[in-house]
C-alpha cells in the first residue's frame, strides 16, 4: 500500500475510547475484508460464550468452575448476592487495613510504622503485583515493596538482605490459594526462620491472602498462629486473572496506589470489550489480529514492546496470562491441537539495540505489539536539541521502528494510552484478560486451567520422593555404591539419570554425600553418605 492508502486504512481500523483516552491501531496487520467476514461466525460464538461466562456459566469444565474475574470490578454482575457482598467487603477491608498500616494505626512492636512489604508468591500471585509495583510504585510510596517469587535460595537471600536492617518494620504477605504451592510455602518457611533467627515475631507481621473455607493450609496456619490478617482468594478467580482481587489490590494499596482507580479503569474497559461488535470492541480487535497473525494456530510469536520504562514487566505479566491460558494440547472437544501464542519482550528503545535487528531482517516468525504512552513525564522536559526532548526521541523511535518493520513485511499492533496511572493500568489488565478469553473461544480451548503446570509439579514431587529414598538407602549402606548399585537398591534402575543429578546436586551443597571417581566417567563414580 502507498502512504495515502495506509492513512485510510489507519482511519478505518483505529479504535478510540474517549473515557480512557485509549487508542488501538491494528491497521498494520494484513487482514482484508474477506477475512473479517469469514471470522464473523466465530466472533458471534465468542461474544455469546463471554456473555454466558459473565452470568456464571461453568466456563472451566475441566475443574467444574465458574470464571468470575470480571465481577471483581463490577460486583453487580456477580451471579448471586453472596458473591457480590464478598467482593465489596474484600475491597473495603483492603482499603481499611492498608490505610491503618500506612497511618501507623497498625504498627509493629517498637516502631511507629511499617516501612516495607515483603510479598511471597509465585506465578499469578507474583507477576501481576510485580508489574503493578513497577508501573505505579514511586520513590514516595509509603511502603517499599520486595518480592520473593521463586524457590531459589540465593534469590531469597538477596531479598532478605534488602530488608534485614528494617526487618522489625517489614510486613510480610504470603499469597497462595491452597497454601501448598511449594514455591510460596518454601519462601514463607525461609522468611519465618529468618525472623526467628533475628528474634522478631513473625506472626504479628504476617498477612495471608488465600482460599477461605477451601481447606487451605495457609488459612489454617494463619489462624492457628494468629497472623495479623487474612484476605480471601476465590475459587472462581484463577491466578493469572487475579491482579484485581486481593492478590494484587492489597500489595498495590499498601504502596499507596489508588485501587479504586484501577478497578474503575478495568470496569470502563470491560464495558467497551463487552460489546458484541467486532469494530467497536478493542479486545475483539486484538483477538482478530492474533488469529490472523498466527493463522489461528500459534504459528508466530507475539513480541511486546512497551515504550516506557515503567511498563518493563508488562511482557512478563502477559507471558503468563497469554501462554498459560492458550497453550493447550487439546481443545474443548478433546482434539489434539497444540495451541498457544508465545510471548516475549523487553522495552523500547532498549530493544532497538538488542533484537529489533532480527525482527526487521531475520526470521519473520512474529508480530509486534507496541505499547505507546503519550505523556513523557511529570513536569517540564528540557530540550536535548533545539525543539527536541528525550521524550520526542522515544516517540520517534517507536514510530520509526513500526515503519521500518512494516516496510519489510513485519506486522504490528499499537496500543496507546495517555499516561501510566492506576486507571490505564487497570484498563490494560482488563483489555488483555478479555482478549485472551475471546481468542480462547475462537480456537476452542479452555483458557482457565493449566494441566501442563500441574504435570510439572507432579514430576518435581516425584524427584523429591526419589531423593528421600536415595538418602535413606545410602545411610543404611555399609560401603560406597556405584550409581547402578544404588539404583538397584531402591528398585529404580530406569531412573539412573535422575539419580545421578540428585546426587550431584546434594554433593554440591554439602549435604553429607561424597562422589568419588572420575566425574567425566559416570560409570566409575561411587557415592557414600557421612553424617
């Protein structure tokens, strides 16, 4: 297309939401009118599926659950008064608790106020809160937040070192629906032991966000140990769509973020994305672009390039939301489909000095999502050159990269917000939640379960069980054993590679095991245990 034709196409496909100052441009995706016409029956079904979901239908058939994260920002949509009142009460309780912590009405022994928050969680219990903290947290936040989001001992040590001098005034959030998720449980236990080591009471500084009346181990622990507070996670809200529940609202509120504005931004976007009309529904326009860009089969990756430092973690947040929701081996009819869209990204214009070279001239196995923010900064921007500011450069690089990619046959979507604030962040979260839901309907997959994640957990647990058997056998062995002898001893000859890796890890961490022999010749190794 020539520039005049592109300008017309831009006007034809530009979406604008006046209430949010939000723009969506899909004009640089190469679909035509015939494609849109062919997709209409799929979208009619998707819109109907979304309407049923929001009214309380079982949208997660594998786990027989409703899917209700849309009710979180509009409780009037909830299917019954009990759920509605629970949502309203939770938000009120979060605001009240956070204000008391910030004001010092709730304070630690020996200090006027809490100074820090240490949030422990994994996956959806971490990625959303981390994204919002990066996007909306400031140097003036009333409490400085830190995250333990893995079971990496060195990573835990690094975070604990950051709060050690202010441990007495550090509030701990433990976020886990069941309380049994290993990463969150391990982080909690390590932090508890760290507080004990420094003779500081943990329970009076601990808050749980967990499933209530759902046999949650975390709820039981928090009640038994008389923790400071417990906030609910709902059975009908999945981890990756939980940012606008207590999971994300509590950490945000403790940082002084206006959670009402986040919820309002999401509510406004929900209204816009609820319209059963493709051209006036921004989430449907995104889903259409994804379907065209990947041939409805995940054949290309989604590269997310936010041109704003504060949105650095948006691509990580979207990785879970998109990939865990859409990456499925089977569709709802039981057919093997291997669906999904891979997501990656960093930020502009850093990426122009990293992988944009490949995006423009390498393998064309992607489409780009540019995230544009119109407002450069608070206050005055000095000129870097006559009539040009740093923000002008950033805007120019975005426009230039978009053009350079298009000229080489690389397609893109551009999302534009007026500034990064609680309202627009809430809107972005809602936009992509809805786009994922609509796209899942288009490709006929269950977006709300994660059997692949569960499979990995089960496999990991089996490794730990094998480890316990190995250590027990070695303790009882009268002399050193070869790997083959040890495997036979515990009737696990088919697991010899896993056995070797377990032993190597234990030996490297001085866990009482000794590996003797040539480490390059595994058949020569002998292992023994010494207490």
